[in-house]
C-alpha cells in the first residue's frame, strides 16, 4: 500500500515467523549432527531474547508510529500527502525514523551472538565441558 504499515508487517511477519522457524530448523539440524555433546545455551538464550526484543523495539518505536501517522495523514489529507517529503521530513517523522536504531542495534547483537554460537560448535567453545574432557 506504500505506507510504513507495510514494512511493519513485512519485518514482523517475515522474521518473526519464518526467520525464527529457520533458526529453529538450523539449530535442530546442528543438534542432530553432534548428538553426544551438550551445548552451552547462554549465547542462544541471549540471541533469542535480543533478536525478538530488537524486532519488537524496531516495530514499536519506529515502524508502527510512522505507519499510523501516515495512515492518519492519508485519511485526513490524502495518500499523496502521507507519502510526500513535506510530511515525511517533519521533525517528528525524522525522530521516529531514528528511533529504529536502538531496536536494530539490539537485533544485531542477537544475530552476532547466534553466529558466535554456531562458530563455537565448530571450534568446540559452544559445548559444555564434560568430566572426560
């Protein structure tokens, strides 16, 4: 539809559903590859909560307010105005776009934690120490 409610739905639905399913499938496959070793799950817990928290912050602090304000402007003035630079470049809209950065940063930290965990499966640092090792 061209308003910022579309990216809101895209981000929340695509990653929130299919991204998490993909990560879950990847972790299940990795678990099957080395079934005898117990994982340290601290990085995975951190990754799960920061990915979801970052996505939520991105949606609630930026995408949703921008989309709702655009919808209001579209109903009151017209669709052309809601997408115009005159509306999109107001101080409030600029601030709301910048409010996406905290959520993106939190999300990025979760992605890095997941990559570090998966790399640790190769190096051995993501496995719990056993008495024999």
